[in-house]
C-alpha cells in the first residue's frame, strides 16, 4: 500500500508541474525592462505607436538661443 501511495503522489506532483509549466508558457505577460516594452503573446493585436521623426540635432532651440544671445552681445559690445 505504501508503494501505491507514493506512486500516486509522484504522479500528481508530475501532473501539477507539467500543468504549471504549460500555464506559464501559454500565458504571456507584457513586461517593461529598462524602458523597453517586451511583447506579450498578443503583440500582433496591439495598437501601433508611431513617433514622427524629429530634428536630427536634438538641441536646435538651445543652439538658436545661444546664437541669438551671442549676436546681441556683439551688438552691445563697446568698440575699442
């Protein structure tokens, strides 16, 4: 009787482990890692995000402001 009980318990544990593994592999979840969104199993049905291309030089406004400030300084500088 003792051997029969241990085989039944082993079978239940094996069935539980296989079921848990199948559940984990079959059900995906979307994860955010380091700012990157990794896909879920439903990634083909997700909405598409489009980011319009921006200026190649990221600091365009800052560069323009510096040039304008430099031009103003040149106009206000005393001539020697």
